[in-house]
């Protein structure tokens, strides 16, 4: 039997809506579960600087807003 853990995180509403659309799921829980499963299975997610690149994108987007 699999061990289950409840987790929480803070995400931007636009990203959640985009994730739901991309995964085809209507609930946040199902969209996140599908995304996590894909991330763990996908061979292309093993990029070392993935989070650094994501952070740079968010920072540049915030700079454009101001």
C-alpha cells in the first residue's frame, strides 16, 4: 500500500488555471497530481537550472509590470 502525504504550496492563480487547462482537469488537486506524475516520469525534466530559469522569468515579468 502506498504511503500518502498531504502537501500545500502557494501558486499564482493564473498558473493554476493554465495547469488545469493544459492537463484537462477541472480541479486543482487533479491537475497538480497529473502534473507531478508527469514531472516524475518525463526524461526531459532533468534540467539542472530549471528553477533558476523559472525564477528569472518571474522576475523579468514583475519588472515589466512596474
